[in-house]
C-alpha cells in the first residue's frame, strides 16, 4: 500500500457491486444503500480502504451490494469483527451495518461495549421495529402489545429506545434519521464519518412486508412538520409549519414541554440545541409520546479518546524504549543456566 | 526419596540420592505457589531435571484452615530425566492440619513431613475436620515427622522490623523455604535476589531474614536426620530456562509473529487456566502485540477473526466454557477460510466443572464442536516446553492452509513447569506469508493447487475489493451461492484441504518394541505414559508408546502402526474420546483407560494398567 494515493473522482456507480440486490420491493434498505453509495463517493477515500462489516438480518446483506471490502459476519457480532479489523488496520474506514434485532437483541453486549470503547467507526442501525429475515416476529424496538407471529396476543416486552441505549452506553456520537429523508440522511452520514470515534446512527427503515407503515405517522409529508424536530447544534429546538411553529422548553422538573412559538418572547424561551450536552441529548432522544415530536439529526457529539489510537500509542511507547522487541531476550527470560556437553 | 536416611548425618555428609518429590501445602493465602515457584527456580538453576504440578482451589481465599482452602505445589526433581511431577511426594511441608490431612494419602510411606505445630491447635483441628491431633494419635507412625514452631520462629526472626502480626505471619513460607533449601543443600542466591527485586522495605528484609533463619535453624538444631544432595542431571548440552506451558505459548506466539512478519493480535476474555496467556502477552507490546480484553468470549473470537481478515496473526485463548461460546465464530472462520488460532487450555468440565484442575475432555468439542460440516485442524502440546513448538506449528498451519486451527493444552501443562532447552531463535525457520496484491485474475476463493488454500487478501489492498461472509460461497468467485451441487463441492473442498495437511506431517512412529502392546497417548499425558512404558519394558513387557501431536488430521501411517500391534491401549484424562474415535476410524479392538479426577495420571497407575493389559495378551 502506498501512503499517499490519488483518490479517483468517484461517482455513486463506483460503489455499486455486481450482485443482484435481493431485498423486497419497496424496502427502505434501497434508499439507504443509495445514500451510502452517494456519500462514499464524496468522502475522498480510496475505495479499497472501505470495509463494511455486518451481522445477520436483512440489513446485514448490505456489504454484498457495495463494491468495497465487506464482511457479512455472525448475528449480533459485527461490532466484534469490526473492532478486530480496526485494531489490525486503523487506516481503514470501517462501517458496521446492523439492524434493531442484530444490534440490540442478540448483539446487545457487543453494541454497548463498542460504543464504550469508542472505536473509530460508524454504526448504521436500520431500525424497522420487526424481525424481517425470520419473517415477522417482534423485535426489541417493537412497540408493546405488537401482534406478530410470535406474539399473537400482543408482545409483553417493553421496547428499547436505540438512541437512548447508545447514550446510556456512553456513545460519543448519536444521530437519528429516516430511510426516505434523503438530504437529512446524507448530512447525518457525513457527520458520522467526520466524527472521530464510534458514530451511532439510527435509521428508521420501513419493512414493506412485515411492518409496513411503521413510521408513516411521522414520515408522511403532512405529519413530518408536526411530529419531527430536526435538531441542529446552536439552533433553537423549533419545529412545525411556518404559521404554527412549536418549540421545546425545559421545565423546572427537568422535563421538556412543547409550547407554541408565537412571539419573540416565546422564541427566547425555547431551548437551543447543544450537541455536547448529554442531559439534553437524552431528553431529546427519549421524546416520542403523542404530545412530543421525535428528534432527528445529530443529537449528541463529543470528542473523546479513540480506542485503537490508545492501544497503538501504548505499542509505540513500548517500542521506543531501548532494547525493545529483542526476541532472543524475551525467549531466554531472566533465569537461564548452561549445561555443558 | 529414600526413607532410610541415617540418623545424625551432618550437612557436611549429605546423602546423595537421585530423585525426590516435594510437596508444599498450606492455605490458599500461605504463599505456597510462590514458595513452590522459588524452589523450582533454584532447583532448575542447580541443574536438576524437574517437573512441577501446582494444584490449587478455584476459590481465591477459601476459609482459612479448611480442607477446601488447601493449595499445593509439587515438584519432582532428579539427577536423571524427569517426565512427570511424580506419583508420591517423599517430602511434605504442611503449613496446617488441613494441609496435612488433604495430602497425607498421597505421601510415600516412610516419607518426611514438616509441620507447623503453631497451627496444630484444637481450633485448627476442628476447621480441618479432624477429631484430634494427628501428631499424637499414631496416624503418622509410618512417616518421619519434623515438628517446627514455624510461626513463633518466624516471629523471632523478623522482630524489630516493625511488622504487624499479620505481616509477620506472612513471612513464614520463607522460613519453610529456607529449611527446605538446607534439606537439599541448595544455594539461596536466586531467591535472595528475587526477594530484593520483588519486595519493598521492610518486607524485603523481613522475608530475607525468615529465609535465612529457616536455613540456619535446620542446620543448627539438626532438624533432619540427614541433608540430601541431588546432583545435577545430565541434560542435553545447551542453555536452559524454566518454563510453564502458558509461558511457552506466549513466547511461541511472539516468535510466530516475528517469524512471519505479521503483527500479533490476541483476543481474549479472562478464564482459568488460560488467563496467564493474556497477562503475559500483554507485556510484549514492544513486539507490536495487540492484546484485546474483550467483553466476552464471543467478542474475543469475533475480534480475532476481524484481525485475521485485517492481516494479523490472530489468536484467541480460552478454556472449555469459552470454546463452547466461540463455536459460531470458528464456523465462520471455516467458511471464510481465514487463518486464526484458538488455544484451549483444557480444564475439568462440563460447565464450570473443575476450573483449576486438569482434564483432556475437550478433544471432541475441538474436533466436532461446530454446527454443519466444519473441519478444522486440531493439535495438542505434550509438555510445558513443547507448548512453544506446538504454538509455532499451529500458526504456520493456519496461515499455510488459511484455516482456523485449534491448539489444545491443559491446566497441567499450563501451570506446570520444566527446564526448557532454549532454541536457537535465529535458526527457527520463517513462517512464509503470501499476501495477495495483484488484481490481475484475482478471485477470493481461487485455490492453491497444492494446499487448496485461498488467497489472503487484506482490506486496504487496491483492486482486490471483495465480500466474504457466512453464506455458502460459489467456487472461485466467493459470491453467495445457494446451489446444492456447489455446496457439496465446497464442503468436500474444505474437508480435503484439512486432510491435505497430513501430507506434511511426520509419519506415526512408535517408540519401543515393534509388537506387543501399543499405548497411544495425546496431549499432556505424554510424560506419564512415556515413563510408564519405559518402566514396563524394563520389567520385561513387550510394549511401545505412540504419542499423537495431530488429532486432525491424524498422522500418515497410523492405520498400519495400529494394526501391527496385538493390543492397543489409549489412556486419557476423560471418559474416552480419542479411544472411541480410533476404534470407529480403524475398526480395531482398541481399549481405553480413563481417569477423570482432575489430576494427571500417576506413572504407577499406568504401569499397573499396562501390566494387566499385557497379561491378557
């Protein structure tokens, strides 16, 4: 590998593989694939330096459809394979593609420890709130009471809030977007790439077969204005139609409340998004009942030491010591004795 | 040890003997492992051949004074070849009644027992579950008992250093060590230097005083009837060090990395008795070693596979329960044909089983413990020092054949020590690595015609972008294929690839008589079986020993060798795993001899079984 390379001017096409895509018609995965291909072409990274690691599930077929290096691994274990790869070669741009079941159910342990360590990679979690590839059982993000093949009387489980879990696991970058929000998704993917450390992106993704319309109450054109708040660092937390704007204020009991923003005074009361504030990010991530909007965009972003850099810094420090890496010395150890012939 | 030591012998007239087994036993907190380790180092430097067997409970500090808390360290040292830690100790150092009670049945009749009488109170007897004082009830009549007020004497030795009662008492193992050094006429310089480097003031001084006081006490009060001298062994010329199996694995890994020019990656989760591999490897960062302490066994295996994909010498170390958890990742390594090594330091199972005790019961999980037809090479180390060579071989095969390799060691090898003749590091051959770099004609599953291995194409290599994964692969292209005929062809290719490893293995070569009884062993039982067969032959029994390094594939010529002998006996520390396998494979009346007590075979047990077997011929 040469250290300085001319990165070709890529187009989206350069990131398409020759494999036939086998997702169902109308699946939200198509839109995400298209966005990722578009964004990869813009990052200025040579194609051979991308590695996509996935687990198991519909979303995890993703690597096969990209022309980069790809590893379709084991259910829930993509974070482990990606961590090993990144430790072996920190020079790679590593992307984990996973789903709500893969990341939060079978792979929950790896998911939280990946974020805790802050390995420099991106995690794209396609959340369709259902098990697709196993044909329609409730997932750890399915709403309580969901009737599925494995829960004919409704699921008893409480769902996870993925961004809430990520923040609870001390993630340093947490964002949320939607498969069909092309521009916003692109912005989030770029931001995730720019962040040094583990970037967690929850992508709402419609499963047209087993959970069709799961997000339509938020994502349909009309609902979008009323129920989605696109957050931006340094900007007031305001959403809604131009003539009926609403904003978030903090109440003395540390909960958020929606107010109508009618006057400059109202506007002054509205919270300004601070993406470095964990409390605010947590409050934003966990909004979602009927009275509150859902926050989209970069909810949280803080700088923190990166795992593989720390590991390799220790190695470099050890290597720079005099007498380092003397194999004979290591094998001989401290106490030796000679037996004469 | 000879029990007929003549009374009154002075230190100047030491009795020369050629072989002795000593066991130190006390509470888990008494420092018995440390004492044993020091005695071992000194014995090694003296030039004796030796083998050790640390035997300790799973609990860190079981209730003091109870049988459950007894920790032991056995060393067998000699002026001739030693292959086992010895069947019966001739000398027992018992720090309390529980240590005496727990070890008495193993002791050689006529053996020497040194006891700390300060710990022989009614309360101590009660804790040890004894009815009365064994020093007074005649139960020790068959032994030579040397009572020592170890606690009181140690206290006197360290007085004035300002140590508290607890700290004072902690020095008594060095007093005991000093006495033992006198008993065998040993130079204490090695231990003195170690104490000075290990302890800060005033504990360095305290331990040195206790050590010297113990030595002087044994000499001046003529504690023992005789001192002994075990002359150095006539070992093969060379430079030696003392080494445990886990140490040898670690050095083998570092050497493999240096010899292959690839960085070493260890993914591991702490587990007894494999944790020392993680500990000891983590100090070799100057060799570019990455040690990744994962969140669990599965993550350790997954990260190892990821590192293998990224071009590292990728290794995961564990013990039985971890092997169970890593099965899925190993299956993926079989499917993606990436080189990684799993080191299984076997312990008593199933489940948590006997975490600190040895066993050979993971052979079947190593061979078969994956879903689907997932063949993987399996080899086993036979002695602590051999763990070095076995590790190098495991890495070499993993890379040459692009496959996960399972290396079996065990708790006995991992913690046991022996003198190890140091290899000429420069003369160890390089491990060839061929990384794919040429995009021209590159196909991720195109195979080497000789080994059937696929190319190692690392992410980051321009022009070789490709996808791998757990779904079945189409021949050559590696694209996903659900075609049944392709699946059969690929399954058979993966199998044949592993079988072809046998082409480069040395043929099965028994040691001993060309007919009669063949004793077949594998792994850590090598030393005991080797010794038992040698003794049987000395006693006139026609027999031979065949030790298998490779369990999958089996070595060439094995069928012919097994068929040549009238009887075949397979001793194993499990309920019979290799034995039935060989029976099924070769359709021969192969007999098993098994033991599952968490302890290695005694030579005497094996010898008795060989005698019975031979008498039935």
